């Protein structure tokens, strides 16, 4: 990503544009599994977060991955056998982490990871997401879902991975959001193959499960 170096890899900076269009979706057969434990420490996000996570499920289904998620506060939630189903963690905070604050842009999410130690925890900063959503009249669920999917992507792809375009683009602009509105801001074919390989039964226990 351009700009000053950041302490945590996998940071998504997002510039939005105005739109009222709806997402288009298409079901795809799921062949891999992923479980996400969600910790929501942000105020007033429950409704938007649930809908955004439903969209994340759809997005991953599009690359043949079945995603299930549960709130860690839900005592009735039954987590899968970690030996069979890879699992990751998602934390939603009100504000970005101190080391990521940048007065020139909004930092919407982060996924701490390195080549030596793959990450297992993705962060999303809801107030930044909400401010962008309100300023540009973009559905907050749309923004939130794509930020979540982007950060989870960092946990499943090589450390610090970004692409020139698509869901893993490091700096989103009008073109990226138009693609998101039309359901076309997705993982690339190469990224899809890498993610599916990471979640394959023979490799996921070693590379993804935490």
C-alpha cells in the first residue's frame, strides 16, 4: 500500500462514493468450511453486523467456502471440532487501534500477521465504517461486509497480500465500490485458489486453525 509504513499489515483504507444500488448475488456450491467467532465490542452495530456477516457468508460461498459464525457471548453457540473445521476470530471495535490512526485517511480494518506467524484475528473499526457510509450515502452493511471479507482474506492469504484491483485492493475508490454494489468486488482467481488450498482438509489444521 502507498503512504507511510504501518505497524500492522493487512490494513484497508477506503474512499467511498455515493450510491443507492443493491448488491447482486449468485449461489455457488460450497466445498470448504470456515468457522468465525465474532466479538462485537462496538456500540449499536448488532443489526448492521448481522446483515454484513450474512453477506460475508454469501461472498465466501461464491468461492466454494461454507462460512459459519457465532457470537462469542452466545452461550448456546456450538463451535465445531477445530480438528475438522478451521476457525478464525473477528473483533469489531468502535475506533481504530492507536498505532493505525492516520489523520489523512480512514482506517477501517486490520489483520495482524507476518510471514513467520500467520494471523488468527481480524479487526474492524466501526466508527470509521459508519462515518464513510454516512458521508457518501453508501449502505453501511455494504461497506462493513466488504471490510470484513477483506480482513479475513488477509488471514487466509500470504502475509501483507494486496492486489491491484478487486476485494484485496489496498486502497478502494469509486471503481472498487461500483464493483461492490454490483456484486463484482471479489477475490481473484489466484486468491480463490490460495484460500481454498489453505482451507483444504489436508492442510487447514496446520495453516489456519487457531
